[in-house]
C-alpha cells in the first residue's frame, strides 16, 4: 500500500485497488476489470497533467532565477 501512496494514488483509489491483488510474494499480481482499468488510466492521465504543470512551474522559476539581478544588500 505504501508503494501505491508513493506513486501518487489517492486513498480512495487504493481502497479499490488493494482487494484486486491475488497471490503473495513474487506471485502477487493485480487482477482488474475494465471499469477499474479505465479509472486507473484516468488517474495516470491526471498524474501526467500534474507533472506537466509542475514542470512548467519549475521551468518558470528557473528562468526567473537565471534572468534575475541579485538585489543589493540593505
């Protein structure tokens, strides 16, 4: 479950996903129906949108720092 949280999934989604795992140890495999697969695909798209927004914000701050003139000390 920690890996799913670290991956950025909400606890709401994790509650649905965790019961889908079958087996244990190296044989642990998720089994999903079409509805869950579609929901997870939307989650992936939303993650991509958040990553894109963070990347744009990071790049804007980097650009600002590259072009900024240091202020004189008071």
